C-alpha cells in the first residue's frame, strides 16, 4: 500500500474539548496545525458533558481556589499530584472567563454574572458546607463548549481532518515522537502525519465496560497507541462509575440534577444518602454516592420489580426550574426511561463514566516517563491533555465538573508548552525512520488476510463482560485474580480477529477491529493494575481492605501512596511517587487525612 506523507508543525489527535483548546493555542500562534478526528468536532464526546465547569468565581456563594484545591485533593483520596492540582484550580477562573469571551453561552444570575450550581464533593471552608462552583450552560455545558471552541478554531484556520482514525505513534531510535500514522475512514488509505509536535487528546475508554455512559467512539485510541509504542499507562485501575445512569440504558443523568436539589431515594422512599454522607448528603463525592447506591441495591432496598435501581427525585422542584436548568435531562428521562421527571422520579443505576488514569503527563502537558533514575522525564515531541492524559489531578476519584476544567486548563497548557518549545527552536522536524508506517500496514494486512478467525463483536463483548464482572464498583481479590487470567485469554483472541468485509470504502468492520486493539490494551492495564493494588482508595474498593486507624476506609498510605505504571510489554508494573508538594513554595500541602463527607 502506498503511504502518503503530510507534514505539519503540530498534529493533534482528537477534537474534543482538550484537542480544540490546544489547537486554538497553536493556530493563533501561527503554527501549521492538523487535527485528526474520527467524528465531526462538535460530535466529540465532550458534547455529552452536562453539569458544568468548576471555577471558584464566587458568583453565587463565597469561594476561593484554596477550597477548590482541598476538595480536589481530598476527592482524589490523596493520589492526585498537588503541584498539578494547584496549577489547575488557580487557572480555573482564567480559562472560564476566556471561554465566555469566545462566545460560550453560560447561564446567568439575575445580576448578569455566570450562574454557578452546587456539585458533588465541592465545598466551602474545607469540607464544611456545599458550595456553588459549577459554571453551567443549563445541562448542555459540554455541547456549548465544543461549539464555542470549534468556531474559534475555524476563525484561526486550524486544519481539520474529519473522519480520520489515528493508528500508531511514530517514534525514532531515540524514542522521540515524530507524528502518527492515520487512516482515512472514507477511503481506507493510510497516511503519515509527520510533525514537530504530537498532542494526544483522544478522550477516555469507557467502552471497555458493558454498561457505560461513554459514546461508542470512546475506545481509548490514544492510550492504546501509547501503550503499544512502549509508553507506560498510569493509574489505570481507577475508573469512576457515575452514580446516576438511566437504568437499563446507561445514559448519563448529570450530577447537576442533585446540584439543583434532586434527592436519591430507595424502595421505601428514604433519602438514604443522609446515612452515608451526613454533611454533603446527595452531593458527596461520586465514588461515595456510587457505592451507597450499589449497597442499597445489593442489600435489597432497590426499586422496581427487579429491585435493581434507585430513584432520583426532582418532583419537588417547580416545572419552571426543571425546564430552565435541566431541559436536556427531562428530555433524556422521557426518551430513555419513559418518565417525565416533573411528575415522577427517574430510575437510575451506577454506570462506568470516566477514566482517572491514562498517559502520564506533567502540568505542562508533556508526556513523562521514568528514565535515568528520574520518574518524570519528558518524551521529546509528545504531549497529551484531557481524559486520555494523567496529570494526575484526579488521583483515585475525579470530582464532577473538574473534567471540563481539566480539558480547558491542560489543553491550553499543552498548547502553550508546544508554542514555547516551537518558538525557542527546541522542536524540529526529525527524519522519519524507513519503517515508519510498517506497524500500521501490518495490522491492516493481517485483517485483510485473516481467515477462520474470531468475530470482532464477540471478542469485544467478552472483554466488556469480563471487565464489568471482575473490575466493577466493588472489587474482590479472587474475582480480580480470575479477571486477569480471563482478560489475557480475551487479548489472545483479539490477535486473531477476522473481518468478512475486505472493502476499502467506509469499512466500519475494519475500524471496529482496529479500535478493539486499543480497547484490549486499556482492559489489560486496568485489570492487572487493579489486581495488584492491595488497598481501597477512591474508586478502587476491595472487599479485603481493612478499615482501621492505620488504614482508614481501607486506604494504605504506608504501602500504596504511589502511582501505578503499567507497561504493555510483559504486562509489567512499576510505581512512582505521588507529588505531595504544591507548585508554589508558599502554599501549604493538603495533609493526609481520613476522607469523610
């Protein structure tokens, strides 16, 4: 197959919030920028973010970034890096106001300021009372954000390659990143995108689970590509299950519903979160609410004939409030649950939502790996931002609305770092190795020649069921051990996948087979990392972790206050320290404590 070559100053893979924000930074600095995306930019999964962007503007209640930092570190169960968290919360107000100036239609207070709603895990005065910190555009915040950023990129002449799938990372003998190979989905043709800088903003990989709020495009492409290229994945055992997906459908019901006053109830109508989180109740951190909902169902207090869900009640809110602040949620509830939330509660159940781990980066957006005794050495020419990256600001559990903030802050930071490296002459166009496209061509050739192989859909389904059963909300030592064996068996099957359609034009079977290669890497990383972590922390909760004074809530700081690094080659694990020191010398570290709500 003939391989065309395209040359750019920078190539960005992914056109969601992080990719668009990075692209804007580069294009406005005059860099020739290509953005590859599997779907039209405004269809990226950021479009599904509902609740808002966290920023301590203090428009509705008193607030400051110190409180926001405390909530984020505490929410992360102290696995978040405090330098990156300080960087993010300090930048929050700036990036939100910037977005507003790009034309983002935020909801307004009566005096014309950006409207802010309460959100899970966010508090005033170091955990005392809920705070209004989420800057929202009704319940369609991500949708509005994508449109504002895309339009700004059109103005800046960013070059988009729509319906292109990045396939593999190109590295030279020194390990520097030189760009990517990519396939045009319409024609099946493979091209090399040769660039001085490569930024991954490919989003999450929630499709490794059977029940997920994620779009079907969320197949962990960036994470999978990085893993195959020898780059470790950080903290992949930590997956957030959102407490409120529509029962039976998995579609997200934003935390913003509880921010507006929604209440979770069990079969007897009890507001059960008062038992689990007396202070913040329904607005406790996501992992806390998810476990509470799962416990209620497991102990027989679930609702419906199968007792397999709980109810999210907003019937006490006025129809005017619901139609103004939660119009999309009302629409989703009617369409997917057959319930009008003005008249009756919404049936909800926890569903996989967000990956806290990903490609290791620092707060500048540089991809970092252990080298020569240092845990965080940047890889020349390689940057990442958004859900596919692990800065690590979310640690073991992300607070709601910090994801959209992460996109903006680190999308911009990665962009700024690339521009600075470009202008200083650090970034140059390095010669491509002769075999730059060989790996990608071999993957396609295998699919074209494979006979008597495995069905892609069956293998993917087996992977999803394995992950759902063996690495779900609660984790058990024997079940995880079994899960490692099972996922390795599925990975072997994935090497023999077969597609019957060998055509070039819009061959979705081929696309799905290539996506499965990425999903499998993520699933292996998750399973192996989870089985190895012998403690409960944030979203990773083991049944055999003992809650006592030395290990509060089962969290073992003496042995496990460290980041996991998983290498695809040999399923090898390594670890690196958590950064407990903030970025600024005059900022006090958030001291380790038992997490209570």
